[in-house]
């Protein structure tokens, strides 16, 4: 069971996790009862978690500090797994991880972007990752859309992660070998999303469907294959949302489609809400005056 509360005016949030069924891991259920406190602003995020009901309560159980400066984001994380004394835990480099990321592009999903990140985990593993977001707009007749809508937007995401050992003497015994993981996703339209990941140890494939009725619902199925054992795990999820009017994005009418005949986009609207349609130019300019107050974006949180 999870619970959380957030106060936008002060940027303070609190959360808690309470397991209803204890896992068979040899640990008591108190080990998984976690409470946390965090502060977030546009350029700063800091927080910590504790296990107040555990016999060997560690203060903190987990802590982090992240700062953003323009397109550069850096952070440090503390999670004690080594050392018996408090002072030894704080000075042991195996309990610390640091990371840096650099991103280019707008936060708007209609704009291409990419992000790169590097991480030094517990002074033993070096992790490098890359994420690319591609927007493809093409002319297609969608029978589920209105007649004047002839443009469709496909969102394609691609990423990879490379893990490599830095110091074998500091690497935990159960740490994985150096490996490469590749993942991709394709959002064909506003209803279907296909995602997949391939790695040295396992591969995963997921398919999601989302309706935009009222209430709206989303259904997804996924399957994971373990390459070592050959076992296949399957799962599904269902979510129903009736909190607000459903909204989705359409192709930007100001975007020129990259087709051989340079066909113009039809009148596409990003959000069909408020007194008039909201276009991508309004989103980029953060002009949300035409949206109802409850649907305007909340304060940006890192």
C-alpha cells in the first residue's frame, strides 16, 4: 500500500510504503515499511527515506541530492549496504553513487530530443546511457478520427545502457558482468504503444492500449524471457481514470511533414479543450490561459 502527499506552494512531499504481504526473503516485513520526505523545485531535488519500524533502523535508509544547471543535471545518492558503524557507512565509497546527465531539446513530446547520462555506482560500476526521442509525422487516413484530420504523429524512442566494471575488488559478488541493454518504443497513434528491451540476461516485450472515452482506461500486457533459464514471465495491468476530461496531442499544424510531395497537414489540434483549440505554439510558449485552471500544468519539479 502506497500513500503520498505533496504541497506545491512549498515544494515539499511525503510518501510511505507499507507491504500487505511479506516477501519470502528471510527479512521481516518491517524491512519494507518505508517512509520518506522530499523537497523539489525547478533546479533542486533533495530527499531521504527511513525504515522506522525496523529493528536495525538506519538513518537514512536512502538519500539523494540532485541539481540542474541549464541542460546539465548532476546528482549524488547514498544507500548504505556496507559497514557496521554509522561513521564507517558514511565514509565507505561503496555506499555512494554519483551521476551526471545532459539533455538537448524541448520538453514538448512533439519536439525531438536526446539525453545522455553517465553514472559511477558504488565506486565499482560505470554506467553509460543514451536516450533518443524521435517525432515522425506522416499523412494517413485514420478511420477513428474526424474527416479533416489527415496527419498522424508517431513517437519513436530508442535507448541503450552499457554497464562495465571499474574495480573488481570493490564489486559485490552478485554484481552482473559487463553488459549492454537496448530498448525501443513505438507509439503508432493515440491508442497503441509497443515497447521492447533486449539484454544479455533477459528480454521484455510490452503492448499497451489506451482509450480516450470518459472514463478512460489503459490496458497493457508484457512478457519477459530469462535467457539463462528460458523461463517466461507474463503480466498485465489495467487502469481506469475518471478524474478529468481526457486529452491527447495531435500533429502540429505548423510542422511541415517530410514527405516527397510536401503535403500540408490538416487542421490538427494539440488539446481539444477550453474555448478554442490549443496548438503546439501555445505549448512551447507556455500559454495555458485558455485551459481550465484544474488542467493547467503544475509547478515544474525536478
